C-alpha cells in the first residue's frame, strides 16, 4: 500500500494517462467526417433531400439553407450513430485507417504491460539523487511527527494523518513509505503552499512513544497501553503525562482470544486462558472441547498487544516456552485460523477468519469483544489507545491534530480501521435475569448508550475520557432537541463493605455524573444506585473492583404520538381480519 515514493506514484499515473489517451484515440479518431451532429433539411414531404436525410454538415462550404427547397437547415443529434459509432467506424474505415486503429491499440497495450511489469520489478522509482532530495524536502516540511505503537501506527496513524491534512484543505494527498518498513509519511500540499507538507509516523512499539518524546524527536506519542509510573517520572519536564491536557484517548480496542472456527469451545474464564498460555492446561479436553494438544500462538515481546495480554491475563506469570511467537498480527491470526488446535490473541482489527471466544471472570457473565462491550469497557480484555502530548509544545498543528482525532470525523477514521470509536451509539440490549427488578422495569423500552463512566474516587480531576464522554453526551442530547428528561443513570459498585455501603457508593457515583451533566444543561429522568449487583469483573482484584465501580447511561425511546399509536393498532386489527 505504501511502497512507492511521491515521485514514483506521479510517474505511475503519467504512464497510465498516456496509455488511456492512446486507447481513447484508437476508437474516436477514425472517420471524423461521421460526426454525431448532423445538419439536415426538415421540410419533410415537400423536399426530396429532407426525405432522404441528406447531411450537409460535411460540406466544405457553410450552408444555412437547403439547396433544393431553400428551407433553413436544422442541427440534430444522430442517436443511432452515437450507439454504434465505435463498431460502424471500424467496419467502414479504409484499410489504412484500420491499421491505424490497431497500431494505436497495440501501443497502448504495450505501455500498460510495461507499467505492470515495472511495478512488479520495482523499476518505477525516482533516480537516487532525486528521491533523496525529495525526501529531504518532505522531511524538512514535516508539520507533525508521531512515534510509538505499531498497532496505532501501522494503518490508523497514517490514515488519520491523511484525513487531518484533507480537513485542512490539502491537495495531492498520498501516503508513502519512509526509510523503514515501520515508517509512513502522509503528504499533501496545504492551501497557499507550492511544496508538500508531511506528517511522519514511526511505529516501532508503544515504548518508543515515550523514549521519542524524551529525546524530543516526536511531537505526539502513540501507545496501545497507558504510560507507566517510571515513564511518567522520566517525562516530568514535559508536563504531567497522566493529566487530561497531556493524555488523550484515541479509541478503544479489545484483545480478542481467537481459535480455529471449527473449535467448539465458545467461552473461557480468564484464569483458564492464563493456565493455557502458561502451559498448565495442555489439552482441549481439559476445558470442555475435543481431545487435542493445544498449540499456542503469541505476539513477540516488543508488541503492545503482548504487554497488555501479559498484564491483563498472565498477571506476571511466564508465557509457555512452547508458544510460537509472531511479529505480525495478520500472520498470527491466519496461523490460528488454519490450525484446528490453535489458540492466540490479537487486536480486534486482526481477527480476520478466526473465531473469537467469550471471556468471563469469577462471578460474571462471559462477554465477546463487540463494539458495545469494548466501548463500555465491560469486556474483560478491553484496552484504550492513547496519544500523549507535551504540555510545553509550541507546534500549532499539535492541538489541531488532537482535536481532529477526537472529533466525530476523526473517530470515524478510528472505526474504519477496525477499532472501536468513541462516537456514541444507541444499543438495544437484553437485560440479565439476575438484574434487580426495578432495573428491569426502568430499562424496559430503553436503549443503552455505548459508554460507561468510571469515576476515580478522591480525584478532583477525572481522566480525559470522562470529560470527553460527558461533552459527547451533551452534544447528543442537543442534537435530539435537548430531551434530557429521557436519560437514566444507574450506578454500580464493588462488594467491599456492607450492602448498604455499596449502594451508597454506587448512588454517589451516579450523582457525580448527574452533577457534571447538570452543569452542561442536562436534567435527568432517573438516577439510581444498585450496589454490587451485576458485576462485570471479579471483585478479587483491585483492577476488577475498579471496573465494577461504574455508571451506565440509558435513554428512553421517544413515546409515539397517540394518534400514530392508535393508527398502528387499527392497522394491526385490519391485518388480522384480512
């Protein structure tokens, strides 16, 4: 996709254009005397030349009147000739013209054949000096430099950069390769400029986001995991990297546990997945599937996907030495889908033909990685994709790019690349049979929004995602004529403390969100707290308890007008009696 340089693509297009022109001329140049527009006499029934459809457009002298009846000539389009022009021209052409047709056609085909051979052989490249000079100009005209995660930087980063340039009015947009395979450059000519500006993307792993920021060789760090405390300390001179001003949630992703499509296993507990990947469980029959030796497929240690899997699943225990390691998620996914006994893990965009399995924790329902379960972060292996920016930055394009990436348009690019965007969606969702009766009653006829709020206790400043999601909800309500009176908030907590304390904590969480929405001019219909009911994670770990402390948001569907409802009932009765 990004194999050729800026000049190479231009040469490619030039040759293809020449070939297209030869093909066009081959079928349109012949017999120009048989034009589509005819000049004829329309004095039908009174003039023999009119009745014979004599065409005077071919006369060397410019005639305005019929030479026989002196009536004014009319210009008409010969529809039949338009339809059959190409075939008629070839049939009526002289041998010399026929030879010309096939000569031009042969030349066009030769040019096209050369073009595709040149692409396959890598012949179409700029001269070394020209290419080097061109890349130097592109590098000098870089308006932004992104570095870090290969998950973000492989496709999403370049396409987001290209969309940003387009939003700024840039033309001649292209994505080209950099010096290394992991490097991409989005190029475009901004309004008022004559030379291309560029955004450079270097995708060598999440850890390099923070080393590149520290070395001041990038403007934005891309990461598929959150910055760790040691990295925060090293970057302290650039600002507080965990603050809402410097840490930005680009999108969401789920680490999908995948198996062969023919494997009858449909769900696994997280502790079972850990025991499989550490080598404690070695046969599929041990987890309720067929007899067969389990084959492990895993990403390499440099991958952010492996970092996240190691943290969320392995919990510090070593991966089995029998695992086959991969640098490329596409290759890993293909290997699992081809191996009946295989199991692996990949980021959501790389599932391809493999089968995803539902994951559960102690005391929770098993969930598959879907747009909703990942967007609400209820799926046990959900993770966030981050962009990090220095507070000390002076680049005017930096905040413009961040604003674009988090906008509706930017989030559409996130979704188009297989990740889960933060654009809000209404989802009709079945409610668990174990839910409180009041919860079942209140959610009847309501749709859940694709976001949960997880309020950090004791912190005056919530993370950037909470603030951004509150603004998104405010925009959504404004777009729906300000009908906040249909909003339902339901708080949940962990199981620490007494049931009364858990209910009080869950209600307090919901009240915090209510207060934030009130400040944005939104009045709510219902605010409730249900304590430790409906956990989405195990309460045995601090991470699980944190995920259970959440606030769901639902929207009641609009009530149908009474007349419309009566009309529908009447129609149903009529249908029954037909």
